[in-house]
C-alpha cells in the first residue's frame, strides 16, 4: 500500500475488489479510505491517539465525497469511525449512522474486514458479508459507496 499509494492491496484487496464487483461497481466508482492516513509501524492495530489525530481528516474526506452509504470493514474501523466499542460480530449487518460535522447523516453498514474473511473462509462468514454488501449496494444504488 505504501509503495503504490493505493489502499487495500494484496489478498485482502483482491477479495475487497470481488466484493465491489459483486455490488455492480468498479473499484474506481468506490471511495476507499483508511482510518489512519499513514501505516502504523509493523502494520499494528491503530492506537486511540493515532485515530484521534486522523479523525478530522477522515471526516473531511467523507464530507467531500458525500457518500450515500458507508461500509465499515472490521472492528478497528467500526470503533474509529463510530466511536463504538460494539463487537463487529454483534453489529455487522445492521445499519448505524454517522453524523458529519455539517450535520449530514450517513448510513453505515458494518461488516467483516476482508482479511478476517480470508482467515475464516466459511460459507457462513461469506454469506454474512454478502448480505451486508447487498444492503449497502441497494442503499447506494444511484451513487458511489464509500468503503
């Protein structure tokens, strides 16, 4: 990712691209953003301090993109974007909401991170993610989604 400047490369990125195509979109039609604007050392889980430092930039990006829906990939993104300590397993598949600084409210669909899906490649997990992705695709059918 650092070399290419493109988020989600490698196996997880390939799976994410398949998910995007399954939504009837191309990767170029979807805005993909990381919570952190730089990779943490050793690709570690983001710290609360790192998240807080990057959060205003993430909200500014989202305000510019003006998504109809956001798909949150994994527990770290859920915690960072929605300030939630909920388990991704418990909330995936159910709509949440993000309030942007201008007051705009954006629906948010939490689902599993592609790397998690690859580690737990079962019909059940794949089916859950597919269900979540379909909901997001339906919600944002006439505009790009944000992942």
